[in-house]
């Protein structure tokens, strides 16, 4: 699948009564997304899902349920799973020829961990 035109990365969390931390990566392609590949991803992968939106963009999403409480270690593991496995594996699966490390902050820490750690600590206090 050649012709990558645009990439989005988003982390969604709220500060009050939040029960889900969601990570999303969206890709705009020059041609149509391959639904069979997206469906194969969903069949074979447990901790993320792929879909094609109304505009034809292909997305990878992953969510962490926070409703029963969560440790900072669990949040770190969730972020690292997305950064180090889900996103690169999905990009390879969909033949998106782009290095995932070019998309994410690699500062020796975890993707977005500083902001998430602040939110987790705020909920703990």
C-alpha cells in the first residue's frame, strides 16, 4: 500500500471521571485502504483494532480501561506496547513504508508518559 499522504497520532484522556486512555494513529493514503488487511489485523491482534473511517483513512486504536484503578506501571506498559509493537507491526502489516520512530518522541522515556504520569498522580491524590 504505497502513497502515504498524512499521519495522525493522538492520545486521548480526560481529567475528571475518565475511565479510558486511548491511543490512535491514523493514516491518509493516496489510494483506498485494504479492508481485508484491516480485518485480518483485527482477527489476529488482541490489544488494538483497525478500521477505515468515512474519509477512507486507516486507523489503529488501542484503549486501556482505567475504571477499576491503574498503576503508573500499567500505563507505561500500555504506552510501550503501542509504541514498540502495535504501531510498528500494524504499519508493516498494512505496508506503510514509514519508520514509526520518526512519528514518536524517543527521548529515552515512554511515548507521552510525562503527561500521563501527571494525570495518574492527580487522580491518586
